[in-house]
């Protein structure tokens, strides 16, 4: 009788531990955010204006925040935010890489997926996808890469990436 009780307690403790781990796992997701613009006074994302590729070297920028609220506070000029889950990263080192995207190229002369997003931490929490990883179309390569990125992320909206509220309360793809 004692053995049965002990086994029941051990089994209950194991089930509790597994349940707790399952409940904790999603909280360990490492998410990056990209600011989005909306069309006029609507909450609909303006995909064409939301994916500028720029800088030296040219890239598409993302920022890591611990929570959606932190991203909303940290990116107050954007009406909506694109959120990408990069998986269970814990304090990535500079130059860490994560592969994102599946499927065929979506527009212009897109590079094949997956694309590589790189943690450069400049400024703190910054990740980027290099322009030449997105598109090879010349001239106006930055504009072409922006169109390709917009088509790619629009295609993934509400499936692989999330659109969340920024300074607006009614964001929609």
C-alpha cells in the first residue's frame, strides 16, 4: 500500500513538472519586432510603406523586446508592429543567425528561402536581414528588396508572424 501511494505521489509530481514546463515553454520564445505603417485612418497595414530597406550595408531592421508591451513602448511612432518568433534563444551572441521563411520566392527577383536574420546588437537588441539576402534586383535594389520583404511578410501574416497593435488599437493585415 505504501509503495502504491509513493508511486502515485511521484507520478503526480512528474505530471506537474511536465505541465509546468509546457506552460513555461512559450514564455521562452524570443521575438523580434518590425514597425508597420497603416493606410490612412484605418488599422490596415500599408505593406508597401512598411518595409524600407536602407543603411550601410543595406538591410531590413528588427528589434528584440521581451514583451509586446515593451515593443509598443519602445517603438511609439509605429501604428502597428510585426512580431516574429525566432524560437527559444537565450541571450544570443553578436552575429548569431536564425533562418526564417519557407517556400518559393514571392516577388521581383527574391532570393530563395530561408532568409538569414542576424543579431548585430547595434543598437542594443537589433537584428537585420541583409538586402542581398532578400533580393538581387538592380538598379534600385533597396526598393526591390522592400517590395519582396513586404510580399513575404504579408503572405505570412496571421500564420507564421503576428500583427499586433502599436500606437493603434485596431491593427489588421
